[in-house]
């Protein structure tokens, strides 16, 4: 959340020069359009971080011990294979798409591996690469000057609607299973301890010569 909040105070935003931007984009309305899009991207990134933060907070009060927390993460980690496969498939597909459109114009998407790293940086909240995509006017002859907006919305929607819910579902399922197991274990230990105490008390009374 703090990383995303600091994106509002990036140097390129503090040092934004309208004169320099006008030389790159003669159309003044284009400058305002790009600036508005960048602000929306940062706001969306912060909202997602806040949403995740509160979703994780719903789990934190329930982690009553380090043992339960550790076993929950261990059990969830074993089930992350499906999430990892989905993340790999979606990430690779989007990396290829961004490489196809921006590979000849932006260094960050010049190769498949570079595109994968750029996709990862965009998803974790970095806005510098998103800015470069939004400022690029590609394929204007075909009316695709704003293809970056469409690609970013598609990438972000895929991540927010598919990957994150799957991850949270795995963690909640792992917690529910481990919490139930730990509760049953504690009840069994308590019952056994109570039986041993009753047996020891009965033995002490028998040695004293009676039960009264």
C-alpha cells in the first residue's frame, strides 16, 4: 500500500514540464488525456492494494498462533500449483501481446523475458512502464493510438478478477481446514489431560484410604 501511495510523488510527475510535453504531443488535449489516464492508473493501483489489505486483515485476527499460521501457509502452498499454472499461462500470453505491440518501440518489451518482467512490475504497482505505454502513440494509421489503454485494462482485469480471487480462495480454504484440525487437536488434548487428572486424583484418594 505504501509503495502504491508513493507513486503519486514520482519524480517524473513532480518535474512534469508542459512545454516539453507539448513538443512531444502537439495536441494539448492529448497531454490532458494522458495525464488523466496516468492518474486513473495510480488510483486503481492504490484501490486494489487497499482491497487486498483489508481482505488479508480478515484472516489475521483468526491466526491465533504461529503454529496455525505456519501450517495454513504450508497447506496453501501445496495447492498453489493451479494458481501458479494460471498465472504462468496468463502472464505468458500478455507478455507476448505486449511484445507484439510495443517490442519495436519500448525497451521493456523488446524480448519475451523482458516483457514478462515488465508485466510483473506493472501488476505489483509500478507505474513508470504503464506511463510509457500510455504515452506511446502506436498504429495511428489504423486508429489504434490508444491500444495501451485497452491492453492495460485487459491485463489488470485478468489479474484482479482471476488470479487474486483464486489466491484468496486457496488461503481461506487452507485456513478453514487447518483451523478445524487444530481445534479438534486442542479438544482431544484437553480431554486427555482432563482424564489423566481425574485418574491421578482418583489414585491419590485411593491411597488415602477412600474416596471421601
